[in-house]
């Protein structure tokens, strides 16, 4: 088995774990409003699916647009203890029965969501990443924007980086995003992700369609895109 195949297998399993988790999260999402977000002057888009230049779909749980900022919110319904930092490709989930699973790092996932939101909004705004753990097990993570569901309302309310959006601005942001939303169903989105995984397995870069190649780095071998430095896609071993 080639190294590309081996490394790709390592990252596609967590993606499958993520897809399976999604159903539970939606159920929670429907119970979120407006109790969880509070009764505030906001615009909110749930389950926004965007297509990128290459026809890849990206599903964003919530875009919360408020006077004090724009928040890209990823909810995760993971049980047990979670371990990981901002930069790892994967987090580890340790269940109470001792079982361990690899999960896609939601911070990285959300970074790519924000990239696409910025692209659509013309890089005019600062968009803030928030990872919400529905099982309220964020305390060991120690990352300020990885929070428990029961902290979300206060987190959003107290957020202050000096931004003040007017009603017109909030309307415009919402309309721009909605006009870029695809009508794709969740099922089609999952199909689209599986297609990306198939390409990965064939050694095709999911970001630009280039060829994935093996490289030697400071910390060992890794997979990078042959279109580097134009495309910075990498998978660490
Ligand atoms: Zn690439």
C-alpha cells in the first residue's frame, strides 16, 4: 500500500465518523432556537450549503449575524472526553468505556467554511469561528472559541471586538449569503463529500484538483499538493 493511500485512509475514516454524527446534531439544532441564541437583533442562517469553484459542497451549521459580529458556528455532538489543539488534523475522542476514535478537527473544518464565507462576502468582514460542543464537554479543550452549548448565548452576547453592524449591513450580509446558497439536500451533500474522498484516494487534491505528492518535511513525510505554493493543501502523517 502506497503512503498516499495509507495517509488518505487515515483522514477519510474520521470524515466518515463526522458524517454519521451529523444526524444527531441536526436534532439538537432544531431545539436551539431561539432559546439558545437568545432573543436579539440578529440574522441567522442555519444549514447553509455553499458550492466552491470546483463544485465541492461545504455545509455550515449556523451563520449568526449580529450587531457585534459575524459568527460561523460549527456544532458537534461528541460524547466522552475530547483531546486536540487548533492545528492538528484530527482530534481524539475517548469514550467513557475506553473506546477511542479519531475525529476531523472541527477548527480546521470551520476555517475552511470561513474561507468560503469570506470569498462570498468579498473579504469585507472579520468572521469569527465558534465550535459548540453540544454535550458540554469543552472544559478540557482550553481553546477560547471552543465552548459548551450552555455557554453560547453569553459568548455571543459578550463578544466585543469593536464591530458594530447596522441593520442594513446585516440584511446585506444575509442576502448575499442566501443568494449564494445551493438548494442541495443534505443527502446530496454527503454524496458530494464521498466523491471528494474517492478523489483523495486516487491522489487528487480536494482543494484545487492537482496531484497529491509525497514530501519530506521537518517532522517526517507528509502529503502535499503538486501545485504548491499556489495550493497549500497538506495532510500530515
Ligand atoms: Zn491543491
